[in-house]
DNA sequence: AAACTATTCAACCGCAGTGCA
DNA sequence: CTGCACTGCGGTTGAATAGTT
């Protein structure tokens, strides 16, 4: 039987949405909002399942959706975040206002395909170390390719530095932690001992969420990444990573690093989280 | 012009997590 | 505890479109 838990209605339409359906859905959502997606189709007069309505709204009809090509900054963000968190598309999307997980996932997949094709044709004459193409998403260094086509004009980061990103877990924003732009990262880490035990108020939902301590996850989440400068080899990146780890251990005597807060609004995911960017001029 | 191939991307599927009766 | 309904996520699909021969 063609029966799905989400599709209780007799005639359930599937496939692409018609403009008429779109209008019905927009009309309904804008006047009534959405509390329960499963009852939306019935109330909106649509022969769709609630899941389909939700998807259509989130990915296409939402008024704050952003369309068109990704900007270089967005692209950079995606690459860096993907390097930091892997295929967590919803999480990545939460850092890109107006972009959806689906869009980013699509973009990444076609981009990856291109890259693999490119590098495999290159690899035939260079070093056939080809398995590096398929290593864990935690160790992608896509800027090796991008650096050739994108000029080093960088508005995201004011300094010529190697940049690290790490996720500080669910929290409202870095502001909520008392962080401002250009806060010295050693201050953050120094005070982190206090943050460990804290809980934070999640402003959307009236609930308390546990703050994920920075230090606890630092080793796993931090990843060296060449953001704006010349291409560096994977080996060099790994070496930088080791230097990072050494630095983390020696952070008491640490100085001279800065931190950018990249907290963004929530897009589709439940959790909102912040990403910190730390730049490391000493690596240049 | 037509046939064929590749790419894109909106939408689908199954699953995991959550909440509730 | 159990079963069910529902939501959100990420992998995957395939129709439409773009590109190539």
C-alpha cells in the first residue's frame, strides 16, 4: 500500500509545486502561521502531506529566503564550516542567513564533484596520492583550488592570517557570553572555566540548554584552514593542527590572538550556535 | 537539428529524536 | 514502559535544464 505516516489524506499530490499551490500555502501560513505541519494541508486546502508543505515553505516560500548565487563570503563560510563540522548542513545553514540546508548541500555536492573530477585529472600526472581526495570531510582543503580563481580581496578577515574556526555549541550568541568583536581569545579561554558550569537561556524556546564548553571540544573541532593566503599542503595543515594543540596546552602563556564572533540567526535548525574565528598571525 | 550526456536542484525517503497519551 | 504522531535532518533521486557531439 502506498501509505506513509505523513500522508494520511486520500489523494496526496507529489512532485513539483504549482504556482497555485504555492499561493495557497503562502496565503495560509502568512495569515495563520504554522504550529502543526500535519494539519496545514487540510486547512490550507492542499492535497499534500504536511511534510511536503513544511519543506516547500522552509526551502522556497519563506519570505526571508535568499536566492541566487552564493557570494564569495558565503562560499568561504561554507567551506570553513564544512571543514569544521562536516556534513551538518542545517548547522552550516544556521550561519548563513536566508540560505537553506538543502541549498548548501546541493551546492557542496556539485562543487565536490567538480573538485574530485578536477583533482583526479590532475593527479594522473602529479602525485597519485589520490586517496587524499576522499579523506574525511574534516580534512578538506578546498582553498587549494579556490585560491587560484578568487583574488585575495578579503573583507571577512582584516588580517593576513591563518584562521581557525570552532563551534562553541548551542548558545544564543557570543554577545550573550560577553564576547565582543576582537576579544582576545586568551580572555575567552581563561574565563571558560567559569562558563563550563553555566546554563544559558535559549531565547526562542523557553528552556535552558547546556553550554558546550569550549575547551572540551576544542581539540576535535578546531581545524587549521588556510583562509585567504597561498595554498598550503595537507601536511602543512596537519602540522599547523599540531601546533594548535601545543598552543592549547600552553595557553597560559599565550598572547596575541584575536577572536571574531560569527554568530548568526537561526534558519531551520532547532539549535542556534556560534562559531568563533581565531586568527593566528604567528603561523605566517 | 537532433540525439546524447552532464548538471542542477527541488523534492522525496527513511531514520532518529522527541513528546505525549 | 510502549506505541504512535510528528518534526527535522541528511542522503538520494530524477525531471528539467544546460551543455556537447
